[in-house]
C-alpha cells in the first residue's frame, strides 16, 4: 500500500492509503499492525523521537555510569515509561 496522507491525532497517526478508497474498507485494517518505510514516516518536530529510535540506546547517569539499555517504552497514559535493562539486574523504570 502507498501512503496518501498522514497526520497526528492525539497520540496516534491517522493515515490514508491510495489503495483504500473508503472508510468501510479502512475499518477492515483497524487495530492492525503496519510497517512503514522510514522515508515515508511523518517528520517529527525537533526533540521528538519514534519509539523504535529510542529502544537500544544506552542510558547513563549524570556521572557517566552506564545504567543499562532501553529495552521497551510503555505508554500507560500521560507519560511514556522507559524500561532500562542491564544484565544480571532487575529492570528499571
């Protein structure tokens, strides 16, 4: 499928596709996972990042000590929660 347009709505991206002509057809795809090529992604404002760009980053404290690696980002509500994992230690949130 080819992206015709995309825009943010609350915490979601609403997208339309050239091959999906109407709302009834689109509802067949509701709540389905999709993959989008990086070059087709909506450009984010400065200081905003896609979750897949954050997962795998190393986390350090202000002294430069490695706390672990971001392994997940939970989205329970108002704020994102980063899960930081380090071998042999409990995960940190």
